[in-house]
C-alpha cells in the first residue's frame, strides 16, 4: 500500500478540501466590520499627508532623481557661456570638422570608384 501512487480522485478531493477550508476562513466576519467608521474631522491641505491623530500633517516633497528636478537657472539647451571669443572658436572648430569630413568622404568615394 505504501508503494502505490495516489489516485487522481484522492488528489482532487484533498485539493478541493484545502480550497474550501481556505476560502471558508475568509467568510468569518471580523470585529472591525462592526466598528462605525469615523469621518475625518480636519481637512488636510494639498501637498500634505495626515500621519495620525497625535501628529500634525506632514508636507510632502517630490523626489528629484533621474533628472526629474530641473534647475531654474538653466533656460534651455545650448552653451551657457556668453563669451563671444569662445563662440567664434566653436564655430571655427565645427567648420574645420566639417571640411575634414568632406575631404574624408571625397577620398572614400574616389577609392570606391577606382
């Protein structure tokens, strides 16, 4: 008898009994359902949270992680340096890079054509 595998009907009946037992535990009424609910007497301002009857409402602060908080001093994308000489240097450097790219592209096309 010990070496015989359980039949599927015995397994199904035991599984069903466990499910009925567990679902029946949720049907027992608790004492909390008989206690009348009290309405909140004091209103909490927006941006605050009430943490209990013995404490004052606490102000909520947003988390500024992953770039969520933008600095008010930054107006937008672009260089923040207002130096005209530096701006002229950047323009010259970009022009040099563009000319170097054009030479490279022309050399690549001439090698591919040959």
